[in-house]
C-alpha cells in the first residue's frame, strides 16, 4: 500500500465509531471492561441496551457506534 492509501486508512480509523468504544473500554476497570466486551459479543444483548447503559454511566455514545463496533468484532 502506498503513502496515500496508508493515510486514508489511518484517517478512517481516527474518525471511526469504533474509536469511541475503544476510548470507553480504555477508561473502564478490568471487570467493567470484561463485562462490556462480553455484552458486545452476546447477540442476546441488544445494541440499544448497551448504548443505554453506557449513556446511563455518563458515556456519550450512539447506537450506531455500538453497532459498528459489534460488526467489526
């Protein structure tokens, strides 16, 4: 991949919704991080529920951000 392609990939990562979830995960303690990752993997827990709980805990996050992260899992 050339420099242009590398820059595009890097820029895309910086603006991705996944970054928001990664930022939240980085700020959680081990137990909460494990719980959130488990919820993201569990198709029985809805995207809306995950977003609601995160917002209730003071995190600014959209359902789309959760959906996009889950799709990349």
